[in-house]
């Protein structure tokens, strides 16, 4: 817990992202590397929800259908995934867009993350979901898969089901997404530093370090790779 006296010396980072966004995974790793290199004030990171495809059906959609519908031609999809695989290697991510990969509706995971964040395990659960989705090809619309992941955090099946079926939590997640959309976030990842400084996309480590150093008014410092549902790009 941060004391009242320390709050003025804390750099607050709010990260808006979706589990279904590969660049959010890359951005998370780059942010973490920046945090390792940073020698200044304490940095407090909070994760916030976003849904690239809130209309995704509950049964999910297979890789070829989803990516082709979302991003156009097969060639474009291959270029995108190949690039992500190469970039992923530079930050320790082994992206796997194989035949078993399944696109799912991420709202239930955001509901679980909503509670995990309040319990102090938001970052760890976020990492676990991203790894399961993009490296292990886990089907995250499968209850047993979610139970197995939640078990690592000391949660039983009853707790997982209660959270996912809680409409108040679902509405809280949707409200938070709406809040950031109203603030102009249309693509993720998006990073807000001290509620003033906006960084769009999975920027290089140096951009995060510069942001930590800066106390400038809010502005879009730079634009990097991100997933944008409006443009149909990722």
C-alpha cells in the first residue's frame, strides 16, 4: 500500500488493452522492460479492459475464418502473423497462430480480471491469459480451461462461475471500456501516464522511459503498432 506522503512521487500508468490483442502482449513486455531499466520514482501500473470484438459469438471462431474476416486476404493475414512472430521473439513471446488457435469473446476474462485487480493479482492473471491465448492456443471460452487457470490464483470453480455470471461485474467492465472510448481510445494497447500523457501502441522501451521522465500535458507522443477495430487493422 502506498502512503499518502508517497503518492506525489508515484508515476501512475493506466494500460487499456484486450486479451485478444497480440500487440497488447508485446506492449506489456516492452513496458515491463522499461520498468526494469527505470531508476526514478515508483511506477504503479493498472490494467483496464477493452474489447476489439464485443460481438464475438460465445463459441468462438477458428483462426482462418476470424483473421480473414477481420483483416482481409490470406496473404495479409500471413504477413501480419509472420511479423508478430518475429517481433514476439525480441520480447520473449512465442506466438502460435496454428490451426488450434481460437478467437473468443473476451468479456468473461475481463470480468475475472476485474476481480483479480481488486485482489492484487491483475497483472499476473493478465499475463496468464495472454500466454494461454497466444502461446498455448488454449480455448479461453472453455470453462475447464478457465477453471485450471483460476486455480493457480487460489480460485475454485464456484468463484469463477459466480464472477462470470455476475451481471454487475459485466456492466462495470463495459462501463470502464466506454469510459476510455469516450476519452478517445480506439485502438489498443493504450497507455496513460499520470492521467496526462498518452502513448498509443506497443512502443519501444525508450518511449516509455521518456514518458516516465516527462511531465508534459496530455498529448499523443507517438503512434506504434496496435489493434484498431475501426480500421480493421492489427
